[in-house]
C-alpha cells in the first residue's frame, strides 16, 4: 500500500499525474525534498501527496471502530485539524513518505483513543478505573483470582497496596461500564471514619446515574450521561483541593466542550439533586 502511494504521488505512475514526477521527489535518492529539509509544514501545504487527506482517512478509520459508541461525523473535522497541527510542528528522523504515513497512522490512533478516554467512552487501564480497587484508603487490590488462558490462578497483587494511578494488571483489569452497571453495584459502600459526606456524594452519583440510565430518547440520555461524568469529575477535583473555577475549566478542557456547557451541566445537576434529595427519592 505504501509503495503504491510512492509510485502514485512521488513517481507519478498511473493516469492521475500522467507519469510526471512530483517536483519535490528526487529520483536518485528516493527522498522527498520537503521531508528531507525537515519542514513538515511545507509537506502539508505544498506536497501533492496531501497529508491532510491521509490524516482524515486515518482518523475516520479509528473512529469507525467505535461507531457503536460515538458518532464519527461529530468529531472527525476537529480531530483532523488538531492532528495536522501536531504533525506540522514535528520532523521525521527518516525523510521518506512511508515513515510519514506510519507517523500519521500512529498519531491518529493515539489522539482518537486519548479523546475517547477523556470523554469517558473508553477507559484507561489504571487501578483507579478497575472495579477491584478498594474504595477507601489505604487502597488495595481486592481481586483474589485471575483468569489466565482459561485457568483460574491466585492474584499475587490481591491485598497489596495499590495507588489509583498504578497501571492495572492485564489479566485482572475490569473497568466500570456505565451501560452495564446494575443499580445494586453503585449503591453507596460502607466506609469507615468520616463517611457521612461520602455517603451523600455517592447517593448523588447514584441518582444522576439512574436518571441517565432511564432516559427515554438518545439526545436526553447523552446529555444526562455527560452531566453524570461532569459531576463525578467536579467532585474529585474539589476533593483534591482545586477551586470550583479551576475544576469547571479543567473539565471543559478534558471533555472538549465549552466552559458554559459544563457550568450549565452542573447547574442542572444541582437542581435535579436538590429536588430529588429533598424529596427522599
């Protein structure tokens, strides 16, 4: 595939360029002059290989894999622009078109996955996202057995101290799944010490979760799911000592929405919780 692109764009083989070599292609060295000069921006703006189109194809392919969870059309244009701007600022160690194509594909994959993780559509494999991490300090792994090649073995990390930011074990990682959680699974857990505030927060999360889970239409469901995520992130950031203003801005950046959207989500969530917590639901 990559050699075909070199033949087409660089050497001009086939009908598209009527056998005319690209003006930037050096036939004796097999190099692109623009890439060799390490000006990636020039390749995007002057190269007839049109790297922006390659980026678009790579982004669409990566989004297509998750089309059951996200509408690719909503995010493709913005992601393509962002990746093009990222690549333009870098240089290639080996100035050849196949290397550029590989770099584009790798960057597209990384950036799409990162965005889906930030939107809580995919879950990063760290202990904090695993259902087997204990809920109270000192954090530890609670998974007693692992399933490896169909065989159940003792988990060497069970009972051991784990930091929420630790990389989760491959065979033992089991992420929270918003769509498959049962209401019993998210009931406020028993905690020791000053647990009253914790219980209230967990009850609020449960109410917001149930509201999203029971939403009738897809548009409302999507909005309620986002408000659930916004509320959870807001609570975590405030607990870490950040100001409300910082938390709202950080969440907006993470979810790639405006700060006004996050503020509106929090306000609607507060009104919903005030009504339902006071009514005893």
